[in-house]
C-alpha cells in the first residue's frame, strides 16, 4: 500500500428519482511513471492508480483504465442518473495490488 493515499468524494446526499447528479473524486497519490531515475541513477519503479470504477447499487456507472501519463492526484468529475435510493461505490486500483474504496449513499427526497 502506497503511503499517504487518500480518496475523497463529493456526491449529493439527496436527489429526486431520475435526477442526473455530478460526482467528483480525487485520490492523493504520487503516481510514479516508472520512467524517471532516482538520485542513485536507477529507475524509480512504476506506481500508479491503474483503474478507477464507480458503481451504483452494483451496476457499473464508469470504468476507466489509467496509463503511466496520468497526473499526480487524479481527479474525475462525471454525471450519473440516480434512479432510486442507493449507494455509489468508488474504487481505485493501485499497481501494488492495493484497492482503495469509498461509498456514498444517496436518498430520494
């Protein structure tokens, strides 16, 4: 598990059934490409978030594969329809096998 990795998510707590909502995510991560050399002259091993997914009540909303050119602390903003009350589950997958997740509930009101 990489040091200092922290996922953050902004999602509405309430929405009307059928509303389109904006979801914002950011994960603190150094995102080392594997192409730079350290002070000792050796390549620094690649360490990136290589995949990001979001599900609503178990159904896929977004599934993104990331490559070495992604910036530090990747930020995603996207829209999703809220058909019913439920949970958005956000998941980030790290090269080292670590998985980071966050869940936000949305009520209908």
